[in-house]
């Protein structure tokens, strides 16, 4: 069964009237809820470093990085580390590594 879309109102010129602005990026809003350590790890995700490499960089245990990555994914309502890395890159946190 096909549903019909409502026709958008039109100006006198025949052009559609612009709708409301799109909602702000959900990741950009959620980033403010990250702890300082989560934000630090979030900014390292676009580099493509493994949990082990991030742990060495920050001087913490690999298991701790894994825990923080899981918390980041949950807070940002994302399914994968790649999705979070793309969001971090779009957020302007860090350049991806040239691998």
C-alpha cells in the first residue's frame, strides 16, 4: 500500500515554501555528555588506532579504552566504532591517519 505524501505549501512563484531547519546533529549534541576521558578517546578514533595503540598513547589499560569506547557508542547511540570515528572526524576533532 502506497501512502501519499502531503504536498508542501508553495509561494506565489510556485516554489515550495522552505520547511523548518533540520535538527542539530545528534552526535554533536551528545558529545557534550561525554566525560573528559571519553572525549579524549573519541578524538583519537579517526586516527584508526587500535585500542592497544590508544591505550599506549594515553598511558591506560587496553581494557579501559574498550570500556570507554563502549560508553561512547552508547551515549552517541551508534552501532560501530567506525560510525563514531566518522562522527568524531565530522565534529572536527582530528584528521584521519593517512594509512
